[in-house]
């Protein structure tokens, strides 16, 4: 499994489909070394056949598999290996030299921390050569490290080695796991990268789905007609247009999440269940077209751990600890634009307003000279007055306070119906019902989640009557 996935990690760095190109890249990243008194090894990192490291945190091996033309990094799934860190490790295992000889044939290696070394390193190259060494204490003034090359001719000789050559051998294996939990944003805006995303889990009373309109399925494209040139839709009980400012903030926080630490890897389903991932606090299912021509699907689950969260990306096998991302406190009311319905006039066959037993049907067209004309109940009316009425009606909006189940009973105070000229698009119907003091509960296509000021209904009633009498239509309410 690791070998097959190993090709993927290199494929992300080079355009070639085989590891040979990746090895060239590795060779190209060879670091400069301070050769000092004596060079003990000088190989390209691609010549390494086997690297074994033992330090305070344990032991691990890196092996080259000729059949797969790539490296296996112990038991780490290759899709989670930090590529830059891996390159640095291999570069420094390729070769280095001492800065200076500290003591030849030292009588007491414990003075340098070499009787119980901090790390031991063994490397075998493809030309049959090899070396082993022990890394001792840090030299207090320079920060470099004492070391002993474990060969017959060098036994007992203590050298000082550059910190940059030794540091990677002192790290625990888990340090080579990438701290990138979710993909980084590769385009200018998260609205361009995220195609569809659903937030669910115990943190929310109901799931929230945000869907991109461009390139979406026909149902979504038709639903978007309710909001004119909408780029994204928000689906709760009802459907709304996304507030892009808050949407960028929330969607952006899903991408590029970095871990505070690695809690575990190669975790089993049983271990995930024991940590609470079967019933997560927050689950985020999202698809990305992140600077590519294809779409990738992802699932992120979060479980509280103190002030932070355990995070698990489906299929990764790794549990991370992360700081609270912005989306864990997502406010659905800020995701939705306050305006209920705002279709383009040109998408409609008519706009119908009903109240107190009265019905007003508004239609528009163009005359022979291309000027826009308007009618109310098949009678001509001033086009400018119609546009004022249209802006008034489509300006119906909430104050942003979400209501779980507002009561919508009896006869509506006002009904507004948008009939569409778009094939397959059902009419949008807004009904306003008596609510709390000076408030009206709003039902959109049978779903009620918000209310609005009562003054709106009176303003619309007055405006409709004025379209028949020729009096001025007022847009403010």
C-alpha cells in the first residue's frame, strides 16, 4: 500500500508519472556541505538504498524499492509524509564532513555524550559503500554536535559536525508527517476552489450546504434563478443566496489547516470510534476544483479536545490536533444574504401580488422602438413606476435573526408570486403571516425560517394601489 502511494507523493511535485523524474528532483536539491577536516560521505541522495535512524523517540528505516522505483518511509503512509522534510533528511544522509577533529582516540567518550548517544545513523548506498555514526552532545558555544564515525579506522575519534547536518537525525519519525491537514488554497479565492460543501455534526441544529452555481447540476442552476446572478446557494431548510464576504471567511478557514501536533497515524476504525469520530462535533464534506481541471472530494471531522480539536481527514489514517478553525463557530444567519428573493426581471413572465382580496399582476415588454413597457392587470403603467415597485418587492429582507419554527397560520397578510419564463423553473412564492409585535413571519416556498418588519407589507400594498391610480410609488419602508 505504501509503495503505491509513494508514487503519489512524488507525482504531486513533478509532472512525470514515474519516480525517475522525482529522483532527479531529489538530486537537484542536494545541499552544500561544510567539508572541513574530513569528508566521510559524499553521495547524491538518490544513491541511498537504506537509511536507519535510532534516536530518543525510537527507530525507523527508509528503504529504496527498485521494483517500485521509490522510497518507503518506515510505516508512514506516503500521502502524509512532509516532502520538504523528507528531502532534507535524504540530502543530509547523502553525505557530509566534519568541521574539525576535537580529540583523537578519546579516552572518555562520555564527555561528549557518545557512550549514550542522542542518535545513531546507518546508511547504505547503491555503490556498496556505507557508513555509521553516533551523534552525541551539543557543543554549548556553537550549537554544533559531537560525533563518532563507527568504523575501525575512526573508532574513538571525536569530531564536531555542523548542526544542520545532524539536526534531521535527531527528530522523531512523526516530525516527517506533514502538518497540513487540509489542502492549501491554490487559487485566488476559496469561492473559486470550493465547489460544494456541507457542514453537519452535533454543533449544528441542521446541516448547512453551500453549492457553487457555475457548472452545477440543472436543479441548482434553476434554483439560482431566484436570486439573479448568484454565484453560490446556501441550503438549510430553505434556499438562500450566499453572502460572499462571510462565505469567503468561512470557506477559507476550511483550507490550509495546519496541525499543532500529530496525535496518531495508521489509526484503526476502532481507535477513531474511541476518540469520538463516529459522532463528530463538526463534519465538513467538501469538493474542490483547486487550480485543477478535476474535482476532488474530501471529508474532515472534528472532535473537541480541551480548547482545541482532534481532526481527521477521511482516508488519511492520521489524527491531528488543531486550533479552532473559523468554521466551527459558523453563523448560518451570516452565510445567507438577508434578501429573500431577487430574480432578474427578464427571467419572469409576471409578478403577482395579492392581499386583502386584491390581486395585482405585473408584466413587462418592449415597444417597437425597443423601450421597456409595463402593465398592471393588462393596463399600461409608467415603466419607471414599475421599476420602483419591483425594487420595493424584491427588497424584502430579514434582520438576520434566525427563527427555528415561526408560526405561519391562517390567511397571509401578503403574497408575492414570481412566475418564470425559464423552462422547468417553478414559481417562487413569498407569503407573510402575522408574527410578533410589528413583525411578519416569512414563508418562502413553504419554508419559514425568518421574519421581517411589518412596515414592508403596508408599503407594498400602498405601492400596488398607486400603480393603478398613477400616484407616486415609494420604495422605502
